[in-house]
C-alpha cells in the first residue's frame, strides 16, 4: 500500500505562516501528481495546491500568491509554505497523491488530514 504521512498542521494567528509537509512511501509504486486539498465543515473538498508529475503547479484561486508548493521527487515529498494566513484558510488539509502501483492502474491516495486553524 502507498502510505501518506502529513505533518505541520496546527493553530496560527491571522497573518501568520505555516508549513505543511507530506511524504509518500511504500514499495513498487510510482507517483504522479501530488498536492494538497482542504475541506471545511459543510463544504466540498477544494484544491489548494498541486504539483504535476512532469512539472508545473496549480493553485486554488483563494491561495494564489500566498501559498507556495514545492516537490522533492527523490524523497517523494511535498511542502506547502502558507503565508499571510486568513481565517478562511481554516480547514482540514489533505495530502493528495496520485500513484500507480506496479502492475495496476493509477489511483488517488489521500492522507488522513491535518487540521489548520487560523484564529486570534
């Protein structure tokens, strides 16, 4: 199985910064796109930031210019630098990994979620 480990969630004041990290591990698999989504209570899961397998990034409109995602292909990790956080950023953040286990089709994997709360 592809395992996903998230870290970095917590409580931060408005205007503050936070870094989320995610690592994918396992054996006999290859990773495609990898990024972060978030979900607030009563709302649908939405894109935060995504790194594409062959280069490029994609950001949700609400975080563009404030968040930066980076990727380390060797370590199969991503980091999300979140700056100038707003209360509206409060949500459970989920690491997303699209991966292919050798001999099988690509599928989506999700971390269990890490809470980010932006509040005074």
